[in-house]
C-alpha cells in the first residue's frame, strides 16, 4: 500500500495516510488566494495535493520527491500544470531555488521530521520560498522529532488537523 492516496481525477487507490480531509483544509485556504497561483510541494509523494489543486484551481505546481519516482511519475506526466522533479531537496537546493523562484504557496506536509540538520533552518528557507507556507507537523506520534535539532511547531496559525498514520493522533496543519 502506498503512503498517500492515488488520485487521477478521482480516488484510484487509498493510501496509508488519509488525504481527503487534509486536502479540504488546504483547499479552504487556497480559496482565499487570487488565481492563478503557484504552488511548490516539497515531498509530494504521489502528488495527491498537487493533482487536486490543479483540478480545483487555476494553479501551477512544482513538486519534488525522489523515492520510487518512476512509479509516481506516470500519474503526473499527463497533467500539464505540474512539474514533478526527482530530487531529494537539500538546504542548498532551497537557497538556490529561493534565488530564482517564488511561489504563492509552499506545501511541506509531514516532511520536516525527515529532514537532516537544524529544523529551524528548513522552516526559514521554506518561508522564503513563498508568500504562504502550509506545514503538517509530526509530533509525539513519531520518534523522529525527538532526534531533530530545534524541532518544534513554529509560530503559526492552525488551519486544522490531519490523522497520523502511526498512532491515533492528530497532526497540526499550520499556516506561516
């Protein structure tokens, strides 16, 4: 079973992570953005959120993932509004991207606890990358936050909560 739901105009296969309710939270926020808008999705996995956003809004999406890329790419290549890049993004990559691109919305959903080094540096680079940053934050449902430097929920507005796939736990979905 894939981590994320597989979407191609409709739900093809459910994943381990519930996506529809999490998407509703993001969609509600995106309804406040002026169209057309741009999105950068870091750790896009199956591109569920990008696919749905391009269907519901007149937006363009640049998304990044690296694990099992080819099995995911086939879903996205028909969608002319998504650029899907095979890359495990580093802080250096974000600094470079920040020097030449800017997005209306950056998505970093349940990725911060996977990133090496100082979590606060990642958050700062994500914030620079766009006008709005939506993050989903793993907390006590995962062991990884405890081993990350400066890992915490940044000062933000809570938009809602997503069900964790690890425990009966609600991860905050926040806006910076």
